[in-house]
C-alpha cells in the first residue's frame, strides 16, 4: 500500500505522462527505495488492471492517462480499506489500546482493525 501511495504521488507530479516517463518514475522509485521490481509491480498492475499479468504496464498506463491511473489506484486503495495486511483483534482486552488506535489514526473506519 505504501508503494502505491508513493508512486501515485510521483505520477501526479509528472509533467509528461508518457510510457518512457512512467517507466523512469517507476525505476527511479525502485532504486531510491532499494526494492525489487517484484515487490511493487504486482500491486501496481492489480490496482490498475485487476489482473496479475498482461502487456506492458507502462503502455497501459499511458493509454489510460494520468487521471484514470490515479482514479484506479485510489479506487483499489479504497476497496482494500487501504490495507495490505490487517490485524483485527478485540482491542478492548488491551488497556489503553483504544486510545492509542484513535490517537495514531490507525482504526479502520468499518472495523476494529489496525491498518
């Protein structure tokens, strides 16, 4: 989820949303974050296309355009409640956990879960 949010903000700042520029933003992000392609691309692909495989993501993104790409990333984050892993538990069993969850803004709107 954090990778999608970071990439979304980098894409939004892009002056030119072309295949080559999208790929450069993506590879620069991987290099800067010191992470591999396989840690980020599957989540990006699923959020944009809903599929795990397909043609070049950078070409697809260029064809869709920046506005639609941002919309699809936002939609995928909403659909997953902005969760990549969620831990649900009975927070009333842990003293002051309710306060901590609220204070840090970690409560999922719909459930007693940490995000």
